[in-house]
């Protein structure tokens, strides 16, 4: 179950904005500004919260996580799973199971896991609509909704994005699914341009004695 939730989270966190169709002038201007700002950052360390709610099924779960980005390298730590990617090889470390899976993802898989993709939004898949400006969580926000173009094929009904107007950063993403699940990611802190070594994005087995290594590479 933990692996399934983690997989859903990663897919949501990384690909939502990469699928947006820029069909709304105001929304496009806001997203362009966010993308331009983030492209200038050499590194980003992100702290976030992740929540899964389904009132009908009496489901309410939450967790905190962290992500680090440097170019095409990244690391994500969420729900007991650490994912490392050094630009070529991916390591998925399941802490509780003391197991690490090694793989060489193809481009589609890498795009599905890379948290840097949260700031990319120039492909197709969703219609976008500027909803309003509002003041919430002690900050000025832009609210933008995304709607799937192919409603029948998508499990998503709507995605709501809240962007910090002053910081030019995404603050919150909420995905509403047909099964009643609502997945929400809130970016609580972003530290930019802090030096991060390339070795940080490589799983170091020497620092994790007793961990079983499962090499899934061909």
C-alpha cells in the first residue's frame, strides 16, 4: 500500500504541470513567470506535505517529505522511500524493508519521477483556467484550475494549483480523482541555490550496511 501511495504521489508531484495546455492568457502569463523564475535556480531543496483524503471512504492520510533538485539530478524522501537519480541511474531505497532497487529509467519513466518537472508546463493534456486571486495561508495566491482534455480516459476530474504571487512559486497542488480521492501537495519551504554535491544524488551502500541490493538493470 505504501509503495502504491508513493507511486501516485510521485506521478502527481512531477507530471501535473508538464501536461498543461496553455489555453488561458492570464493562466499562461502566471505559469510562464513561475517557469522563468525556477529555470534560474541552480539547486532547490523543497520541504512539502502530502495528504490523501476521501470523505466517502473515511480515508485521511498525511505525510511530510523532502525533495532536492540540481539540473536533471534529484532525490525525493517520502513515506519511508528515498529515490535517488544522478542523471542516469535510479535507486529506490525502501528503508523499512532494508532494500534498494537499482534501475536505468527510460525517458518517460525519468520524466514521471523528476520533481523538477513540476515547473514545466508546455505540453498537452489539460485545459487551464485562471480562477481568481485570493489571500490565504497568510499569503497572496493565484488560483489556476486544470481540466483533462480527454475526460473519459483520465482518472482526474480537476487539478487546482495555488501559486504564491510574491515568491513566484507553486504553493499547493490538489488533484481530484473520479474515485473520490483528493491528493494534495503543499510546498512548505523552498531553499534555492544551496550548494549540493553530485554525490548526494547517488545511493551510497557503504552508508547503509545490511541493505539488500536488487539490480533491475538489463
